[in-house]
C-alpha cells in the first residue's frame, strides 16, 4: 500500500518523506492536474501487480 499527500501547501509537499508519504500530489482542487499526476501512480501499481504473477 502506498500513501500520497494531496495538498496545496508547498512546504508539506516538499517534506512528504518526513511525514512517511510515498509521494506528493500537487495543485489540490485542479482535477486535470490530479488526473495527470495519478496516471503514473496507476501505471506503477499495474506494473507491480504484473511482476507479482
């Protein structure tokens, strides 16, 4: 399981590892930005699933 911080706070997104998140999703409130940032995360999840077969 992976956890991502979804924020508009630049300090929080810069320090995501300190807070034990796996990454940061930026520009909260911008649906297009959210989808663009989630696409690689979903690809990584799919590749991880395929390698565990």
